[in-house]
């Protein structure tokens, strides 16, 4: 599945097992668009791993660095681990790669990672309360704190899913389910706002002025005239389409904001905060001989998460399957969620994010955004009693977003580091 000259992404390099016990710190990853949540109208949570991504034994939850260096954050998810510095992780970069086997253990790698993410969760929660005061309500600081809160919750949930056997299974299943509920509630407002901005900007570009045709070229002049006529027809309905989208998505965003505020004040959320506060000081360990044996090494579950990702990518439809098919979107969403789980496992085992997966992860985020935007345009076009010009503008907008989906798929294929995975049958 990977090139012969490429190292397994989740197994420590040989130098990570030297006597100093330090491993490579992840390089800085370029920031990108955060993995925005999928809205409630899609029927799926933003951070829920697909049904095929179960770990050995447990049911599939939703979800989603350990170093004094600053391992890179994932695309759009600035990794944070310590409340004081905001750097990714706690402990030393190779702290988990100890013992005679040189393999990371739950006590040496997973526990410090979870404690660091729990501390970041609590820090982000405190900042969110401060920025949500009446004087600062709705400000940029509150939005940033909410995103940091979701990032920490995703990493905790993803780690609980991948390394469930190294923890108390009942506790891990319960906490990751609650974190999935929280991240879904908090992400919807952000998703609706981004979708509205994306669609309105696309309408503005599609209905903008055309470039003048070259002089003396009759064919070019005729094409320019036809294009100008189409632009004029599009411009008639673009303003109404933008107003319709703004009404629909602003209403959805307002409802999501109210739901988020209600959730943050609920007893359910306070129970989650209490559980994370306990996690910041103590990570429940498995009981019994079998549980202790499973916690001895984290490589097996991490490599299992990697293999699931490679299998999902290999199963993606090829780029020559013809026109855009909405039925293929689910496979791409599954690959995105499995990539997120693999990146979190990489942070736990190797102490930092894999820089080779930054661009593919960003492409899959763009793919998800384009799919959701196309769905919002199609849903608006089904509004009863809209003018034909408005329906036409929404149809053009839907087609434009579908082209964005295809572009994101092509970008993923170009940047995916394991080229042979895409060629697998």
C-alpha cells in the first residue's frame, strides 16, 4: 500500500529507541481550513467515524501532542497540549518509546497525550466563558475558543476510539460518545456561517462581468455575446438566490447558536467537563491481565487505524468514472474521517503530526465543504414558488459546487503520499 522507500507512518523510527528515549518531533504544519462540522440537515455528525472504522471489540463512536517540541497541528486544527503555552503535546517527543522493546506504551505515550488534550479542553472552556461575557458576546475570541474546544474534544475522542483496548473500555465508550455530541453541537454554527459565505461568494463570481472579446474575431464575439446573455440571465436571479440562501442559512445558524448556548449550560455538558477534568489528572487503565497486555504497546491499534485508512483510500472510485455522482460522496467522507483518526494516532505514537498528510487532509476538508454547499444550493432550489430566474441561478451554483467537489478529489489524488493505494483494485 505504500512505496518501498517510505517508512510506516505510525511505527517509531530506529533512532526513537535510543537510550535517550527521545523521538522525532513533528514539523510545523501549515494552517488550513479547520474541519468544519457537518450540519444537522445532513443527518451525520461532524466528527463521527464511519461505520467501517470500528476498533477491535468496541462499537464505533464519534470523534476524533506529546512533546516539549512543538509538533505540527493538523490542517486547520492547531495542535495544542499545554494550557500555558498552547503548544502541541506534553512530555518529551519520544517519551512513549521506552522500555526494552522501544515501543510506545499507554503509560508512556497515551496517558500524557490525553492529559495534555484534557488540559487544553479546560483552558479553551475557560477562555470561551471569558469571551462570551455580555461585553464580548459574539466576538472573534469566543469563536476561536470554541474551535480550540472542539479540536481538543476531537483528539480525545479519536484517541479513545483508536486505543480503546489500552483504557477502561466502558469509560472510553461513554466519554467519546458524549464528546461526539458536544463537538456536533458546537460545530454547526461555524459550518452554516462558512457555507453561507462560500455560496454568496460563488454567486458573486458567477454573475460578475465578462471579459471583452478580441477584436476582429467574429466567432469570439458571438461566444462573448452568448456568454454575456447568460450572465445577464444569471444576474437577474443571483441577487434573489443570495437573499434566499441568506435567509435559510442564517436561520439555521441562529438556531444552532441557541442550541450551542443551551448545551453549554446543560447538566450533560457539566458532566462532560467534570469527566475531562478528571482525565487531566488520571487516565483510567484497563483491568485484568488481558487489559494490561493490550496496553503494553500502542503500535498495533495505531497501525490498524492506518491500514483502515489505506484500505478506504484504495476503495475510492477512480477519477475516470464519468460525471459527478453524489452516491460516491459517502466513501470520500469515510476516508476523511479515517484520515483524521490516523493523524491523531500518529500524534500519540510519534509525538507529532505527519507532514505528508497535511495537504491530503486539507483537500478532503474542501471536498466536504463543497459537497455540503452543493446540497444547500439544491435544497434552496426546491423551495416552493420561487421565480424561474432564482431557480436557474441556484442550478448554476449547484453545478459550480459540484465542480469544486471534483477539484478537491483531484487535489487529494495529487497530494496523497501513497500513490499505489489509489491504483489498488
